[in-house]
C-alpha cells in the first residue's frame, strides 16, 4: 500500500502534521517488511492481486499478526487515503484505485469484505480489504476516497466507525481470488451472494482409500434340534408396519435481495432503509420508485430541506444494516450511484 511518499496535507484530509509524519514513516517500514508492496509501475507488479494472509510483521515496535477470519467485529477510528497512492501497488498486489470501494486493514486476510458504519451519522458502506494499514495506533481501518465520501468523512479526515465482516461475501471472494480472479470477478461474486445466486466452485472429489480388513473364519454350525410346534395365529393386516416413503426436500433458490425486507408494509419508526434519491418534485420521485420496485418494497417520504419540499425514494425496512447494505451495493452496481443506507 505505502511506498514512503508523503502526501500534501491539503490533499488528503485535515489531520495533524505529526500524524502524517508517523504515517509516512510507517509506510517506509511497511514497504520494507511486506514483499507484496511493490512500487508504482514495477515490472513485477501483479495487476490482479492474490489471496493473502501474510506472516507477522512489526511497525514502530508493534507486532501485527494477520489471520484468516470471517466474523471479525471491531470499533475504532477510520481514516482515508487517496490521490498520493492512486495506482500504487497494494499489499496483495493490486493497483490501488481511489475510486473503488476498498480499504486497508492490519490483520484481515486479503481480500475480505467488511461493512463500515460511521457511528457519528449512521451512514455505512461495504468495502473490500486489499491492503495493509493504517499504522497510527488510534486507527483501525484506512478507506479509499470513494468509501470515505460515502461515509462523509473526507472533510474531517477521520470518524468513529464499527467494522463488521460479511462472512458469505468474504468466503466468496476468497474462492475467486484463490482461482486467480481479480477485483472484477470478486465484485461479481459479491453481487451473486447478494442475489442468492452464488455457488462455490466445485471441489475435487476425494480419492477413495481401500482399507484391507481381516475377517475371521465363521464358527462351525451348531447342531440342529427340532423346534417345538407353535400355534399358528391368524394374521391381522392392520398390525403390519407402515411403509416408510422418503420425501425429497424441495430445492430452493436461496434468499433474494427483495426478501431481506422485514414485511409487506414500511415501518418508518425503526429499521434500516436504502435511500436511492431525493427529488424536488413528486413526479420525479414516482418515476424512480417505479424503476427500483424490483429491488424490494419502496416508499416515497416527504420532507423539507432549506425551506423546500423534498421527496425521498426509499427501499425497506431491513432488520440489519448488513441486509440494507447488500441492497444498496447492488443498486450502485446497477447505476444508482446515490443509493445509501439510512437508519431511522
């Protein structure tokens, strides 16, 4: 991720100069300690990245131990990095793209998928971890510029966040990366998980192992003795055991994005929603509502901003921010770039 370049303070975010120096120094040490962190334009740079966990490493006297996890939850301060690193190699070998929804984490496997929620304003987004960092001790994750914009932290530079790893999505991108799939293929797998259509790649069938066993010879037959006569009772057909007929389980298609909604009516008092847009006229809001009906239950809520009426198009409600985030991410991939998770 880091190659030792020091970005101008005005380009990145309004964070204190001493922290920038610490970050730059940490970047130099990280570049020396992680073999996958190549410089921009290097001939050996892997453009597609790879699945990587990595060995323990030390930065500024602190040892970090990467490990594979699928249920990681963490709370702390998030920061972001942008133009000064655009195009440089990340820790798993991909070129850093500040317009993609990616992030740097100190120990999670790469790639993995996490939801990041800004605890100051309730905004959340889903990012793919493909880099190492940040190494200021008060930070827990470093976001790309686009992810930081979606959480509204670019201006302040940092925010208090909660990180929640998405298990199914993390397993999916692991499968794709191990087979050589790059960022585009990994994003496609995440979209398939969201729609309930993801099928893990087939695994090679285990080779049967034959184990030789010793069978002792049968014992000699016992002498046959005549059995005493037994009375013959009439059989009762009703006493015969009933035939057990196996019932085949119906094959389901898995949960769809639309089925993540909690009910048939909207509950504005609580829950999570996906807002796809805000309009000055009800007619425009109705048009977008009709366009996004296939993604789930929708509503138009009226409010006011700056003394003007605003008509907001929302989908939901959803029981968790993760469920709403899956729908928001699918909408963004379908061209609704303003889709975001909101909580009531």
